[in-house]
């Protein structure tokens, strides 16, 4: 056995033979729970974890001592942004509906168009996948806005996304988002829904064909996901057909629901009930469903989530900046609902989300002992794995897939270290990620991703985003010029 530096491993490759990783802390899994080992040892061989515990007695090809770091299971992101985040435009420019987030009737009448080229759609997924790896995320269910789309997501861009995930080495659950309806705002500023059932069914069929063709690719990195967009944009028939197809394909379904006032009002207007009640009545509410964001779920809704085994994808940062909160993470889990975590924005920083979630939960409960760092870490690993019905993910234990994130604990901004998980939640962020293994392959090290120049990619992303912003007047209420849509925080002199 030889002692080597992490830097000598080939980026983008799966090391041959057994690799032993050790550090000040190892977060292993034992008897159904995460446990910490001081100076523990993790051995990976091929695609799997061979050993995670105090000390490995067998032979290994190499040993790597990472020092002041936490060896952790890779994080699972149930709603991982896979485009260039447009929320940055409306954080300080509101209301969002008047700034391109609900399509005006005038734009729809003229004929909506794709605001990105096929190459740009492919690039933004590849770029976002790389940023997920930079943040210690090893499993992702991509999500992108449909506001700038002609209608919904397309098969070619998902073929490109599957290729990108395979090239970069990221575990993904993929399927183009589809919908049978959308929201619009009329000239008087009133909101309406419009529907095109045939397009919804075509979208479902395209998604099913894509999943049949690509699921299992890249040695299992590519998995299927059905992604009907938002609950209010789907007809009862499309929801029933979606859940039947999910059963047939054995894939999860992600559906945004209980996420805002607009949806609550639309569901009342269209169906006279909440989303959870509506889906239950349709017999389309079951454990295949992963539902961002749950912040507007009623007590009755939460009972239905628990009864039917529906998981919530929790993005506390995104919810909080919209002024809403899951009320509460602790009480909903106590009622038996599984919660996984999601970043849903850029940067896709899961540590920031764990802290935001902990703060939001304590505010919602009005007490400081309502939830702890470990609860959110469990949600970001085991909760996600449960939502995906994948007990081989989210844990470091013999036989599990070797999806590993290494987080530094010697960053001068994080002083002092008491407990590694507490320290990372309280003072850490995604930048503490030193390296990521996915499926036993070294996918990211020190900010570098195999096959991608991140500095050049960042510049390309900016140029692409600037091009999108220039098109915003087309799809904004009353079509004001860009300068009137997005004002600077302070006067620019
Ligand atoms: Zn979302």
C-alpha cells in the first residue's frame, strides 16, 4: 500500500483497485443511522463502498489522508436548478408577475418562442451540473424555468443533459418537463389559465420514450423521472396518465404543489380543492411523488402526504426569500412525512439551505430546540434517498454506491470546529467542498471538473444570460424596456 495525495488521482477517472480515504472525520452509516468516526476509514472499490468504519484490516492499492476534513455521503438535490437562475432579476424588482414570470396575453397572441438556442439549452445544463459537483451534490433531479420556453422542455436538450451527466460524472434523474396548461395575465392585469391537452399528452409520451431509451445509461448514472411541471398546469387526465406511466416505468414523479398563493387560488378556481386533496381524489397521490415545496400545505394536506407516502422536497432558501416557510420542518416530519432537501437556485449550496432550513424551522416553531443540524443533514442524504426509493444512495456503508463528498474543516472562516456537521451547517458553505466521487469516479477536485474549463464556462454563462435579459420586454406585462424592468439597487451615476 502507498500513501498518496488526492492531487495525484486522475480527475474524471475511477481509480483502479481499492482506495482508502481517511480524514479527521468520517460520516458512516450503521444500523439505519449516520454515525461519526474520528479518523475513520472509507474504502471504495469500483463503483461501490467496500468499507466505512473505524479501521479497515484488508489490503488496499492506495491510502489518502485528507487531514482536517469530513468524508461525507454525497448530497441529494431533489430540485436542482439546471438553468441560469432568473430569480436574481426579481429579488429586488417586483412584482415578479409583471417582470416575465407570468406570460402576458399579448406575448401569447404574438406566438411564444424559444429564448435560448438548442446549443444554449444544452450548455446551461452542462454548466449547472458542474456547479452541483462543486457544491458536493452527487445526485440531482434537475429543474428549470419554463417562463422563457416556447412551451415545455424538449427531448434533444435532455439527450444533451444525459450526455453531460455521463461526461461530468453526476448521478441524475431526468425527464423533460411537460404540462397541459399555463398561466397568463390579461391587459387588465387579471390572471387566467389556458390549456392545450394534446401538448400535455405529447409531452408525457416524449418523456416516457426518453426514459425508455436513456435510463440506465452511463452505468446507471442516468435514471428516469417524470416531471409534470406545476400541479395547476396539469389536467386530471394528464395526472392520472402520468402516475400510471410512472408505475409502468418504475420511476419517481416530481410535481410542484402547495408552493404558493397563486396555485392555491387557481386550484380552488379550477377544482374547488387543494392540490393534495385533488390528487388524492384522482388516486394520483402516492409514494412515487416528490413534491416541492409544501409551504402552503394545510393541516389536512399534510395528513394526506403522510397517509399516501408523498415526499416533500424542501428548499428553505428559495421559500424564505419569497416570504414563505415550511411550517414546520419538524412538525411535518413528526407527522410521518418524508422530507428531502433541494437547492432550487444558484448557487446550489446545500449547506446554506440546511442553515436556512434550521433557522426557518426554529422561527416557525418559536423555539430554539425545534430542529438540529443532524435533522437537515439526514434530509439532504437519507431523506432524498427515501424519496427516490434508493437505499444504495445517501449513505457510506458497505454495498452502497460510492457517492462521496469531502468537505474541508480547516477553512479560516470556520473557526472553531466543534462537531463537523454542526460546523458546516453553521459556518460552512458549498465552497468547503474539496472533492467529489460519484459512482467511485473522481468527478470534482479543488473546483475542477473533468472536461470543463469552469472559468471559460462562467464567462459563457454570463453572455448567454445577458442575451436572455435583453429579450425580457417581449414577455413582460405591457412590454417596458429592460431598464424599466430591472432597476439598479442604487442610482448608477
Ligand atoms: Zn422549485
